[in-house]
C-alpha cells in the first residue's frame, strides 16, 4: 500500500521546493517543477495543504483520436495513497474532472488530484476537503470534446513551456509552492540531498542568531561561499576574518559588464546571489555634492544590480528555485535632508525589484531586496567622520529608533537569510530599519 511506502513517508517532511532543490542538484530539468498547476481546494493558495504520493495517471485525448476509449472508468481503480494525475489536451475549454470524481477518489483513500487542465464543482470539492491542484476551473463536462484513452500510462505535461513526462508511480508533491514530480528512479538519490539542505538551513539560522555573519554561517554548515569584490585587499580582509576553507574570493568589477558576467557564468550553477555592491555612502548638502562620485555609486549599486539581473536573464547561472537578493536603503522611502541623491539611488533599486522579479520568473528565480536603515559599517569611515563623530551619530540614532540601538551587519544578516530561505517571497522588500518609519 502507498501509505506504507517509506519514500512517501520521508517526503512528508519536505516542501515542494526542497524536492526541486534536490532534483536541480541531480541535474533533472526544471527541478521537477510542473508549471501552471496551483492549489484550488480546500483553499485557493493558502493554508497548509500538502499532498505526497505515487502518480496514478489518466490520459485524455480528442474525440477524433484513433486510440480507442479506455474500457472502464479510471476513478474506480484508484489505489490507496495515490495522487490522481489527469492529463488533458491543451486549450480544452471543458472540465475533465468533477466533484463525483473526488468523492470516489476520497473513498478510495487517494491523497489528492492534480488536473493538467480544467476541473469543476469547486465548492463541492472544498466541502469534501479534498486537495485539488489544477490549471483552471470550468463548467462543462468533457464528453463532447475528449475521451480517456489511457490509465497508468506515461503522460506529458500539457504546456509549451516545458517538456515533462509523468510516469505511473513517479512521486507527486504538491503544496503552496506548486507541484513537483520526483521520478521514482531518482527518489533514493534525492532524499539525502533534501535532508542535507534542510539541516543546513536550520543550522544556518542558529549560526546567524549566535552572531556570525551570513557568509560565515553558510560556510559553517557546508555551503561553498564566494565573495566577489573589485578589491583584492577587501577580499583578503574578508577571508582572513572568516578563516574558513569553504569561503573563497574572486575579484570582479560590476562596472565591467562583460567581465563580470563571465565571472558569474564561471561560478555557475549557483543557488543564490546576494548583491550588496556599494563602496561609499552619499550624504551631505546637495549644493556641495560631488556628482562624479554620485555617478560612480550609481554605476556600482544601481547599474550593478541591472548587470547582475541581465546576466541571470541571459545565462543559466542560478538554478531554478534559487534567488537574487539586492540591497537598497531606508533613504528610498525617507531621504531626509542631505540624502536626496542617496534616496534616488535606493529608490531606483526598490523599483527594480519587481521588474527583475517579472523578468526572471520564467527561470524560477526569485528577486527580493533588503532595505536596511542606519547600520554601523566601515562605509562611515569614507565620509571622513572621526570615530567620535560616528559615535555621536549612532547615539542619536539609538535614541530616535524604537528598538533603542543602531544595527550592526550581523543584525541585518537575518534579513538576507530570510530572502534566501523564504521560497514564497518574490518581488518583496524586506525593510529592516529599527522602526525608523513609525
């Protein structure tokens, strides 16, 4: 029985994204993701509904297809613990699955149904509390257009976006993130990879909370971290401070689009990129601003973000399910006196976030932006302020902020950890500013 399958039991511990991550590492196309299939019942894309089970496949074909109609009704032979996977010809306007089908499947102890097409009787499905993933809903029955020609046969995902086959017995995993097929011949290889990744994520959170920076936390749990800087001196300082063989450094200047793109390509495949390129803070009266310096910073932070985004769109650098995290600043929303240029710069990155998220959606790359407020960093030294002046600024900031202190980079690292791990976050701004806007 499927409910006793040890692989099904093990998969219950993981999300669809965890499964995709493992399949990407095994070089399985699209990480097994089946595009266009989302949760409709018991709720529409909310709640904790999850299905895991071997596929029981059903193949529909047009009425004029020469293949004879299947002699029995497929719903009467659904195995316990199975996921019913119904494949319908693309652009079929009629529904190929209804409430009675779910009632019968539920009685057979199926765990849910995935409809690669339309289904109907939505409220009836929800009243049954039966999980349904599908492309869309409809009202008309299928009989005037299509017929069942195969049961427990290989079926193709009905989309032009992907060339994916679902075989009988392949494992289907569905949750709020979407639907993934795990080929049964890869399951035993994929499970250890899932366990390792989830453990790494969990340990990473612990390391961050213990006070380590994101790069060190990632390295400590087994990740290979590459720090890119235009300065070898900066790389050497970082490597010396981290002192971890799992952290490496590469010199690259984001203002040289061709060379920087080639560098990213040479590092592929990557799971995540965090871009925080900035080498100076722009602050001071506009009348005294050095516009050459301002243009330089725009070239690094704003145009640098675009260079990275373009590289990801053009080349297969980040694996499907991965992410790009940009960095803006609180001045994007509240520039204040002396921060007009910096506010415009950071506002540009904020606007870019959703644009890049749309551009990279087809590659299943999430794009989010961390928006820090006042932070104690070495960049303040480049403003020419003495340590005493900096302390004065930070002391005033501590009094003005509702949290009562000014952040260090370690405090901000938690936000970057969130954008890396939160598979449902896309086009999101993570504002971490100590409450400066309240």
